[in-house]
C-alpha cells in the first residue's frame, strides 16, 4: 500500500514474558487482529521474526505490529480509541518489553 503525503507508520515490537509460550504468542496475535478493527488504521501487518541471520538483524522479539495511517492525527486518534485501550488492558500482561518506531515521510520521498 502506498503511503500518502502525510502518511504515518507505527511499528511495534513485542517481547513476551513467557518467551517460549506459543499460547501467549497466539493470544497476542489474536488481540492484534481485534485491534485491527480500529477505524483510522489504513492497513496493518502482524509478523514474527523471519529468521534472517545477519549482524544487523534483531530477531529477539516475538511479534511485530505495523500499522499505516493517513496522518499523525489518525494515529493519535488510534492511540486513544477504545479498541486500542481494550487491547492494552487485555494483552499487556503478555509482554515484558515493547519498542515502538514511528515514522513519517521525508520531504522528498513523494
């Protein structure tokens, strides 16, 4: 999907408390699927480490969540949306660490 001029990408990496628990991984993925119903999300991707083996690749996380928004304002709406708040309430007990990378377009990228 092409990102619009004011596009905003929100990429979240989750490390599980129970690192080897497939059940917890599946619970988190199910929670993310529900989170995808948030109206301001333009598109999303749920992923797990690809298993690539290079010095610059960090495969230590369990699950990633990438969302695309039309604007920072749509992202901000998502952060306060009841679906997002419910996800955090229902799933935060599953993770020990979360790292977020938010990006916007460079001036010359479009």
